[in-house]
């Protein structure tokens, strides 16, 4: 299953409870790699980060998971404490607890936002963290900035019981995916679906219906899934983002996208609907 909601056991809070001396969950990153124990494949769960002899560049309180505090931490050194290692976040999906993984996605986005918003984008002054929100404010001009989210659409397009799948130029494998792209200023989500489909494969679509959404922390997207029906046109790839596209039926589906992604869920929907 792809990434789902984190809010079943997680409570976002901006101010830490300094009276709470219980162990906390520590989401510790060096670049995009997260610190985990080698044998048990879980993140540090302890009272004080000093126990690991790590010195954070930044430490941000995120709230609580099952009543325990959570911190997003960035360190400069890639040297892991004994018995631990840094793992690429994508590779940890099938290894660690799903609730931990979902929060890790939130943690890396918060770290990158904090790192990239140290100064006001309006006047250049040093920013300060707001107490009541996950936001930064400029003490000089009052400009505020929130954690960055980039909405994107991804669509399962159906024609005569077949699904359109495409090979992306950035892919290093033979794996095919669905038509997707970022929403532009002034667009509705449905308009983004129509534009991306026309731009990438030269097709018009209709009957656009919402499917589900997914947080995608690579690096800071919100993926919004849709289904749609083919309306008109012949496949003509843009040659830039898409190198090849074709209609596939149930009997000749290519290698599917990773289970981590909403694309996998959309293709399973297609298989269940037309099997």
C-alpha cells in the first residue's frame, strides 16, 4: 500500500512539553539518509540525543506519536554511531514501521523547509520560528513562510479497457508509470490533468474523477490522483519528459511502479475494475 495518513497515532504540536521526560522518537537525517539501527531497523527512541554523541545542525519539534515526542534532526556528519547506519529514505519503506515511515516523510520535508527559509524571501532579514504554527516570520517586515508543499496530479487514463502508461526520461529502469506533473498557478486540479496529458502525450481526456491523494516527500509534493477517459487524439510524446507511451491491457502490463507510490494504487484500481 502507498503512503497513507499519519494522523491515526500522530498529533502535530508546535510547542514541546518540557516537563515530559519520556523517551522520544528521533528522525535524524544526513542529507536524504535517515539514521536507523542496523539489526532492528528502527530509529532512535531515547530521552536525549546526547546519548548518541550527535550534534545537530537543526532540531525541530514535530508533535507526538503514541504520546511520545518526535523530533526532526539534521546532522552534518555521515559517520553513524556504533550499530547504526544512514539509509536512503526510499529504501526504508518495506523495512521500518509504516507509522515511523510516514512521519519520516514529514520530518525530511520540515528539515528542508527550515534549512531553505533561514532568511526572509522579501527583505533578506534573518527569520524566526513562530510559536503557534509550523511557520517562520520575519521580525523586520512581518513576512511569514510556511512549510512548502508542491501539488501535483497523476492520472490513470483509460481507453477501451486499456490503460495509458509512459516511460519517463528521468527513469533509470524500464519501468513505466502514469502521466503526472505539477499544478501551475491559476489552474484547477482538473485543468492540470488536461494540460499535462496534452503536453506529454498529445491526448485529450474527459470524465476526470478524483481518486485519492498522497504525501510524497521526494522532495515536497502532494500527489493528487485521478482517473480519466480518453477523448481524442493520437499518442505523441513530448520527447522531453516522456520517451515512450502506449496503451496496455491486463495481459501485457509492464513492470509496475513501486508499492510506495499512488501510481501503484491507481494501476491496481484499473486491474480490479477491468479484470
